[in-house]
């Protein structure tokens, strides 16, 4: 499959597929097209029309893995347009949940909002030393909407997850390692080689056995993830038409602190 994409790059290294978010001018932030392209790629892996034994997800450049949703695109977006766009993000989230192929995150820089949710959707992740991670949505008057409220407690524990999501504060790669969000912290120049080595090792093992093991492991923690994700979406969708959501996005684009009123 040789389809060309506008917002992502795909390269195969043997049986390892590297997917690179490729909007470095906006810190690899999601716009609608990037979400559509990622959704289509992972749906192709699910259907078998695209083949690999292991997948690596990373970003272009050293500054950012993914800064989350493109809030400039979302500035002044109507409630209806926001709902419509988010359906694409929801479809991507479900495709990541259903991906039968091991997915490793190579977190090459800042991972904020949806970037952290992408990290969490990976089976495991390695991070560069300078990476910073945050689920910043509550600072914008919304909540994580791609599985963050469900993945994070499973990764770091419910009390830590509450702290991270409710505060919206960023934390560094070493903290992410200590809390169990990433498996290893690497020097930036060594990140991709380190990830390629483990991905190649996985790809050298029996592919049917690897997929079966992944499916069995995921059943232990993620057997209800789709049902639980619907709870997150219900809460998320309640916030789309609120004054808080509008204020949060306007404040971000106006480079000021949001002023939220009591609900």
C-alpha cells in the first residue's frame, strides 16, 4: 500500500512500520485531516490491507511528539462542527483500541492533551529525556476525549490519574517513568535506535504468538475499555456546548489565562 499522506509519514524498516506525525510547524498537533489519516492507517492494519509485525508511533522533529488538538483550527468552531470533528477522533481512538499489532510509542518531545492520549494508547512507550507530558484539557474547559480518563488510571493508578487530569499540570519524562507511563527514558539521539531494536526483536518472534499474547494481556486490563470509553464520551459531549469550553479555547488563542465562571 503506497498511499501518500499529507500529515503523517510511513516507512517500513523490515517488518516494523514507523508512523511519524508530520506537522512540525504546529508541534505535530492534530487537525481533522491528521486524525482521518491516522484512523485510516490503523483501520487498514486491523483489516489486514496494511501489514506489519510491529508499529512505532513518533513525531517529526525534536520539540514535540504531539501537542494535542490543533486549537487554532478549533477557535470559533461551532458546537456542531466540534461534534462532527470529534467523531473522527473517536473513530481513531477505537481503531487504536482494536489494533492487533504491537504499538510502541517513541515520544520524541512534548506530548500534551491528545498527544498524551496517543502515548497511553500505545502498548508501551519510550521517551526522550526532554519530553514533557500533560493532560491539559481541564485548563481548556473540556476533558480528555480519546480515552485518557480510562487509560491513565490503568497506567499510573487512580489517585495519580486524578492529580494529573484535574490539575492539568505537565510532568517530565523521569516522572513519567517513575509513574509507569513510559518504560524507558533515552537520550534524544538514542531514542529511535533504542525503539527500533525492541521493535525488531518483537517482529522477529512468531507473529501469531505475539498477537495472541497481546490479545490475552489486554484482556486482563482492557476487556471493558470500549464500554468505559463511552462514559468518557458522554461526559466530554456534555461540555462541548458550554461557556467553559468556548472560554478555554478563546483564552488559549488569545494567549491569556482562562476565566471560568461557577457552573
